């Protein structure tokens, strides 16, 4: 059975630049300024002509990148996430800074070590395309927020991370959503999508009566 996530909400306004469907397309500088001033996030200093603004990872947040079909299945699970972005067939889940370094060890501990998952952790020294700020419009194919960050709120409080000392100083509390649970769910859905693709190419084994059903959903976005 497949399910569809709702498309990102239609924007209410835009800023400057060329026009897309009769509306102004926000310039790279305007997008970069929004992230720097509203969220305090670092933006890459240079980009080629026509390239979108790039957010630097490893300081305020890291990123888990996975196929959009697997990511959509993750969002249907009862697992908490932080901000989530979509671009084409890739989804990006924001996690606490420093988490990317922990991912290989955690996957091994969760018994996913050595399994090809198409799950990428991006941390210090990396970057991700800046999604259009909430309420802005842009050309088809631009990165968008499915679950946007909340301006005026410390993003660290909503980013999945490892257990540690909470904001109230109580040891052992998880300050934000649980990174281990999110990572295990993401790995499971990535593996499921990979098996589905393999099964689609090769077909079920003959004479076994084996039928493979996948819970990964179709993602619908305009």
C-alpha cells in the first residue's frame, strides 16, 4: 500500500530577481541573507552563476541524506525528526552538529554495518543546497522545506542527537529527538527501497512463491 505526503504549501510571496510563472524568483543573495539573519546559519561564500545558495554543515547542524521514497516512509513512522528538506529524488534530514561522525559507528552497532543503504551523512566541511525559505517560490527542482526550521528558536533544540545533558541540566536526557531511533528507521527504509528495486529488476525467485511488498511510499511534490 502506498501513501502520498502533501505537497509543500504554496508560498505567499517572493523577493527580487527573474520571474517564475509570473512571480519574481528570489536571488541567491536574498536567500543567503535570510538564512544568515533569521537563523544565524553559515552560507558558503562563493558559488557559480545560477547555482543556489549553499548552507555549510558541521557547525549548527549535520545532514542525513537518503532517497526521497525512503525518507517519505521515515516521515510516516512514529519517529521524531528535525527540519526536513526535499530536492528532486533526495531528502535531507537535519540532525545535531557532530552526528555525522557518529553515524558509521551507530550503523555498525545497529547491525547495519557493511550494508549498502544509500544513506549519506554530511558533517564538518560539507554543504547542502539551501531550500527556499518558507513562503518563497522558485523554479521547479529547487530545494524546498517539508518541515521548515522555526525562526527565533534555537535549532539545536529540535535536532536529533545522541543522549546527553538536557537543557535542564539533567544527565541522560535527550535534548532533542533521538538520533539512534531516527537512524535505525532511516536505514530500515533505505534497505527496503533497495530490496524493492532489486526485486523489480530481477523478479521473485522461481518456484518459491516469494512475493515482496514494500511499505515505501510514492512521494508527490510539485
